[in-house]
C-alpha cells in the first residue's frame, strides 16, 4: 500500500518542481545504500525539506520513511498521505512509541529520515543535534547517512511567505558517506561526528550554490555569517526565550 501512495506523490512533487522551474543540483546519492536499513540525517531549513531529502534517495531506488510531528498526520489532506507513505508520527510528549516504530522499520530494511535539529533553523545555520538518530542507528545496527540542503528556505520557511512562483530557484543537495554507529561508542560522540559531517556538507552546498541575493531586500535567506540578514543563532534563541 505504501508504494501505491508514495510513487504517485513523488510524481506529483516532480511535476510541481518542474512547474516552478527549480534547478536541482544533487550529488552524493550513491552514498545511500541500495538495500538494508539506514538513518538519513539532514539539516532543516524549510517545510519542504523532507521532499528534497527523499528525492536524493530515488537514484538508488529507495523510499525514505520520515519521522514527522504527529499533528501532520491529523490533517485531513496530509494525514492519509503520510500514513499511506508509512512515515512515522512523533508525539513529542510520548516519543518512545515513534522511536520503537522507527527501530522496527530500520531492522526490516527501511531508510528512516530524521531531522536531528528537531525544528527549522531560522538562522539557516546548524543547530545542536539531538542524539536520537545515533541511538537508533546503534540499536538497529545500521549506518547514518549525513546530508545537507541549501536553497529550500527560499521556497517556504518559518516566518516567511511561501514562494511558489516560477523563478528558477536553485536547490543544492549534498549526500555524504555513511557513518558507522558502533554499539560500544557513546551516542554523544557519534552525534558530534554526524553534525560535523552535516556541517561540511552544508558548507559545500553553500559554496556550490549558483546565485547570491539580488539586492538588500533579498538577503533574508542568507545567514548572517555569510553577509545575509537572517537572524543569528543567538538572536533566534533570545526571541524564543522572550
């Protein structure tokens, strides 16, 4: 049933992206295993990130099951689709159920997609990573696959209106080599290696990105340390605390 739902959704997404004339540059898909379980780990800068992360796995003929907040599964439109594609609902008050579900899926050979920052980074920099992805990989005996996206924030992100105009926006995707997660290592140490790998991939995606802001009014999607006007991580934390 999952594939009966998943593949038409992929087709619809590709048609939509073609209509927007997106310029998608994806490298490293060969690092995603063609068979067996794995935890796909990505930065999080847009509401659409899970779609682009999933696209990166298609050349390897893999479908990614993402962990997503439970409210998405209650929506009358997205809910049936998310369930049909076998994505995993996460209730942050009762995360043990989702964790167990993900472990079962990994052990049965599925690829599970995780955003270890938990929420969208409004600074467009990497936030701290939660250790759940590393712990899942350890328990299931599967590799972690780091990846990074850049440009998706220009389409739809927190605090900014959607931009679904036909503008030829570039989206850069980079997938790194797998990281082993031995059971005898501390999950925190594995998580630090994972974050470092995602940071390197993010910087590579940023360097490869073919365009810069068009003018002062277009600098919002660039992080402050690269000369943009996105809030700094400290400013985001202060706003959330306030």
